[in-house]
C-alpha cells in the first residue's frame, strides 16, 4: 500500500522496495532461508512534510531507514532522493547526494564518539561530504548548528560526557543539520530519553522544521510521539505498509486491525500536541 504525499516537490520517493536478509541454514543441504524485512514498500515525502513510520519492533522500520540512505542494497524497488535514483549513482555522485539526507539515531550515548570533542563530532558529515570548506567557515557552521539546537557555540570544545542525554541528542541533531540537508531521518530519536525530556526534543524537531523547511521521515513505535510530530503516518507490519493517511484521520478512524491494536495500547493522558514551555532550551 502506498503512502501518497500531498502535492509539492518530492524530497523522497520509495517505490516497491524489497529487502531480504539471509538466515542461518537449517542444514548443509538445505537452501539458505531469507527473511523479507521490506516487502514492496512505497512512500513519498514532500518538501517541508513530516511522515512518520510506525510499527512494533521487527516491522521493518529501521531496515527502511537504512535502505533510504543506501546503507543496504535492496533486492528490488527504487529509492529517489531529490529526484535521483540513489542505487543508480556512481560512488562519487552518491557521496555528493548524501548531504541532502542525514540521520539522527536512537541512542544519544552510543552515537557520539566519547574520545572526540563536540565540534569534531558535529563537523564529521561536513568534513566527509563537502570539500573545500575553509577552517573559518567550518567553525562558523559548527557554531551555527549548535546554537540552532539550543546549545552554546563554546560547547564545541567539550566532550560528550559533559552533557545530559537530552543535550547529547541535541548534539546529534546539530550533526545532522551541518550539511544543510533537505531530509532528516529520525530513528526512534527520543525513546532512550527520560519522559520529561522527550517533549522538549520533539518540540525542537518541530521548531527546526518550521525555521529551516526540513522534511522528516520519523520512525517510531510510539503513536503518541507520532501524533506530536507528523502530518501523515504509515503503519508497518511484517515489512509492509498496512495503512497510511493523515495523522488525525488514522487516529480517528483506523481501518486496519493492526492499527486499531496499536492505538488501543496508547495511554490517554492529555492532548499530545501541547507544547512544552522552554522547548528550545537544552535540558
């Protein structure tokens, strides 16, 4: 089932994506079994849009993220980023395209090199993907993105252990922003954070989208998070999108039994779209 985006420029287009992983052989004489992590997935993300992909562990969400970033080679299907087929590009052309899509990972502790200062960590995609950036311009970009996520320019001289979990995730977001991408892929970016910090980081995502015109592919198992950050939602189960649509429509009138099951498990503790005061200050 295809998640059809509204009209506008398409930042990301995924068509009939199939991705399989080999499983351990049951015997030397039997063919190697394969697990189909993605089974004909299609979706689109327009410029400035936030699409959430939701499902339980093992549904294929993270495999989708890796395929979109060309970190996994699909068996079939197509991924277009900024109108270009990522699997048809030369390594050099793909490297140039990668700056348009960056990722924020789940673990704000494991995703930051503890031996490096924050400035080096934040600038890593810039150093890898953009040549010819001078030292002064590099420092200015580092300061710009740190301030944009609610940190201070002088934080570039500190190490990750000097920051809280929420602040570390802000550092990871700054790293994703350093190449001025069009698309941010956020893979469970608040699930490792304290509940008191989650809403502040989510509000930061939404503020950055408003200010910078970012598009999001927001991966989560938490429907309350999805309702806070997304315009549309695609529900994944066993490697397939079983339902898609506008967030409020899907929440109000879910069509698939699996979606109804997920919604039934969401705690009812107030309206999830309420903003949190001080969301742009680092927790």
